[in-house]
């Protein structure tokens, strides 16, 4: 049985489904703070609660868990400024408690959903895993601290991988939450609002990676044979600016709406894209969906809702 | 008024005394978990409690605090493996709550006691501040996470410095605690036990820095004019092996005792020494006490107790 935390969320839901499709039993923990009950796949055992809460983790003792994929967490850099302590519990203490559980139960495999946010603003692009992280948001601090714990527990005998996800997008992403997910925020506004409000400049750029490719990365990482701790960027390897993304959305929708620019959100990065050489070389992962195709799929899905 | 946390401890006590001597009013928070009440300087306002506890931090609201030096924390790498969650509260949540307090109160100056442990095992010596940290203990994880928070709060307008202390030693160090402080552990055994038990090999080496020099580093850092966030190694810049340290202790004491080697403690580093070029160049700090002189002072003090 595989524990996938956060199965009510966009990524956790899809990762869980894939393991079910591959014949595995799954269990999840989710506090439904931003995730949706309807996202949790049927046949998945569901424990409602926060992974940063010891009593929730103790409920896992009843199940024969063979490996852990930890995806749950407060996932908005912007929101992390509202309650840094909650973010620490959600994104760091949760990992610590789950690693502690894994050690006690002799669970040897642990894959963690980290983020490109840990890099902060970098001068040398594309950013490689060997770059010194300089997080700009509490969200990024919490994820980076979790990586430190993964490294320590690797020294205690657990095989731990951290996947630094870049901007994940695709069908199934929450179009109601306007504080999380760059592409989903603009698409939601393009579909439902009178205008698009961009918090920050249109010159900013990101590296978008399609949900199916991300799901595949978790699968490959989970089944790969390894020892110790390692970190991998999960990204397409090229930048898309905010301006061009919005232009592509309009082109796909065949209409335009006014675009207003306001101030950056706190802790926002200027521009970043990653090198995916390490994950391609070491794990054999290849991103299959380019931005144009992925965007089209997402928009078709958004229109059909 | 300056808040110096951890004034019941070895370093916090001496740092507080120096600010008092310079004419400043001081206040401290200490939970007396390893520190001693008798260490807290007279004239210092003392709040008993943990800095990782919100209700303790709220007690600070009654005082006109102009700057913060955060030294309190669980300070043993070895002990951090016994209760990682306590360590996270003690070494990370404490910093987050104090930074949050500083922001709310518009306190602009924050100096943090970090550690060379954040580096883990490094291949290139002497280690510079630009080296990627790879902590091996929960203690080091907690300190490194605190540094991330310092960086984020610097973005919110607080001037923050992190001093990465190497092996601090000198008169006043706790000779009863055999889980914290390398030199003090061996000296305590040499003075009071039938033998010296070394956990780990005699080839390991460390960079020892004398307490008075460390106190001076905090003073210089606190009064230096700067903006944003920065990190400085505080070290003498050369390695001393465990074997040579014990030999020097015996030479000073004019007797020897049997030395037994046992297994390393968890998360112990193999060998490390630092570059102090950055703090010397940027802050004008110079270590004044070499290891031989410092050791002699410490032994004289140990014998006089």
C-alpha cells in the first residue's frame, strides 16, 4: 500500500489515480483546506486531517504502508505570508512527522513534492539542482527545510527523493483558487471575469510542466532503485513569459479581455526556468507535452466544465 | 533595550554582559532547559519560557526593544536526534516567532546564532559562506531553516545577520553537559573522570573559536550598518584534530588518562574548518585568541572551579 498525501489536490489526486491504475492499493491524508473531496479517487482509503498533526499520523499505524509520496501542503507562496507558522506546520513539520513515521515503520521509500520556489531569484539560468537555494517566501522556506530533513533521514536509512516541481498545469487544476497556480489564475479570469489582473510584470517568466509529465516523474522516482537522498528539477526546460502566456490563452479562446497589471505578490520570483538534464539523465524521465499542446488541452477542459 | 535570548547559556550570558558593560539595557528569554539561572547577568530582565512558544513572545510586548540577538536554542546535534520536533520548535519556530514580533514592532536589527553544522561534510576546505549547506543533524536543519526565514524577513525590511559559529569554547562553558561542546566534553572528562571517551575518530578536526572573540563578533554584527540579509562564518580559520586537542589538554594538565574511542554520534561531521575572510573583510572582525592561549585560559578556569 502506498501513502500519497494530498489526494484531494490537483497533483495528489492524479498521482494517486496512476498508482491505482498500476494495481496498487493507496491511502491518503488530506485536510481539505484547499483540496476537494471529489478529487480523491474511489478505492483510496481517506484519512481526513493534517499531516502536521501527530494524531493524524498515528492513524496510519493501522495500515501496511510500503512507501510514501508526500504531496500535501499549503501550496501558495502568496498565502504563506498570511500565516507563516501554519505554513511551517503544513510544509515542514508534516514532512518531519511522516519521515519519523517511516523510520519507525521501516518504510524505505519516500518521495517529496518540493518546488522551484526554493531557488528564489537566480542569476544563472537555466537553474540547476546544484544552485544554492535562496527562498523568498515562507512557502519556499518550508519546502527547503523539508529537503534538509529528507537528507538527514537518508542518513538513517530511508531512500528519499525531492522533486522540485516547476509550474505544474493542466486539466483538473483548481480554477476557483486565484492565489495558487499562475496559468490557472489567468485562465480562470479569462474564462469567468471581465478582465485579467496580473500581479506583477508581464516580463516575468516561468517553466511550465504538464500534469501528466509530473505524474510520470513521481512514478519513475518512486520505482527507481537508489540509495540516500537526491534532488531533481521537474520542468520542461524553457521559459514562457506572462505576456506570451496570456496571448496564447486569448489566441486559443479566440477572444481577448482587458489586462491590468498590479503590484507583485510578496515573495514572487522575477523569472525562472530550470535545467531538466539531471532527471532525464539519471531517471530517464522525458517531458512529453510541450506548452502549446498542454495549454490547448487545459483550455478545452476549462471550456467543457 | 536589546533582547538577547538564551542568557542562561554559555554564549548568551557573555553576549548579554558585554551589552550591559557598554551601557545598554537588556532583556532575555530562557527556558533553563540546559542553561543555568546563575549565568543570567544581574540587571537583565528575565522572562522564563521558550522562544518557540507564542505566549512567551507576547510577554515582550511590554518592553521597548530596539534590536534582537537570538542565541537561545537546543544546541546539541546529538540530542536533536532524540526529539526532532522539539528541535524544530526550539531552533526554527523560535526564530520565526521572534522575526514576526520584530516585524510587528518595527524592530530593524536581528542577529542570529547559526552554526557551522549547517555545512555538513564538505569536500572543499576551508569552507566558505557560498558553499551549499547539507546539514546532517536535526539541529543543523533547524538552524538552516532559520536562516531562510531571516532572508525572507530581510525582504520585509528587517536587517538580518546570521553568524555561523564554529566550535565555541572558553571559560564559562558547561562542564557538566557531556552532549554539547567538543572541547568542554573532553576537558570535563580529563578533569573529573577516570578516562576520556571519544565518540568518533581522533582524526576528526574542528575550527575552535574563543568565546571572547565570538562575543565581539555579535557586537560588531549588531552595530554594523547594513541592509538585507547576510551570513558570516565565525571561526579562527584553521583545523585542530581531536587527537591533538586531547594531547594539548594533557600537556596543560601535566597528566594523562586513558583514551577510549567509541562510535560516532549521529549526524557528526568528519572534519571541518572555515574561512573567516568574509567577516574580516566586511565587518573588520579579527580573532584575537589562538587555540593554545584559549585552551590554557579555559583549563585554568576549569581547575579553579
